């Protein structure tokens, strides 16, 4: 009887199969929307609010991320702009942000103070970790669209639309 190590191909196939199984189970376990939301659960809305405050703190612009209604706007975008598979992936990304700090900081993202939240989000920009960096860019783009479509923010930065209308 020989003791043969598992070859790379078998390991990759096993990893992909396990990942697919976890994704299928996970897709079925996403909670329904919270009251007043279209897509986001109450906990996901809490994560989005914490991230919005880290990205757009009070005082940096005329309105904070919370005051600009970023949670509501992200929720609308997830339903109106993206197919369910992308919305689901975004929701899992929110979970990764929330629970990813447990090992490094000893608590969930939403339990951190605003400065620590910003540090965590900045760490996601590490160019050495391409998947995390891509996820960070996607988050920042979604949050930026949600925030910078608010009327007071547009007025503050001097945006004028050729169509003459405001987005929010």
C-alpha cells in the first residue's frame, strides 16, 4: 500500500466543489428584506450604515453617509440595477466585512468605532490581495454612487446637470 500525497489537480477540484456547495447552501440562506427595504436584511442595513459612516463621516461634506440616505440608495440599487446573483454576492461581501474583523480585532465591524472601521476598509485596498482589492473597489463604487447622487452633496461639489434635474 502506497502513501501518495494528494496532487494539485485533485485538491483544486475538491476546493471548487466545496466552494460551489457552500455557495448553493449560502444562497438559500440569505434572509429576506427588512421592513421598508427591498433587498437588505436589517443586519445588512446596519453594516451598510456603518460602512457609509466610515466612507463619508460627518463633517467631511455637508451631509454624512447616513444623512445622505446611503442605506436606502444601496438597497434600491441592489434591486433595480443588478441581477439577483450580483445582489447576493454584494450581500455576502457585506458579511465578509462584518465578520472579517472578528479574528483581527476581536469584534464585528459594526462594533468598531468609526476610525477603526475606516482602517479596516483601507486595509481592503491592499494591492497584494487582488480579490479583496477588487471587492473593495466594487464596494467603494457602489457607496460612491449612492452618496454622490444626494442633492446636497451634488450642490456642494458644484455639479450641474445638462438635463437640469437632480438625482435625489
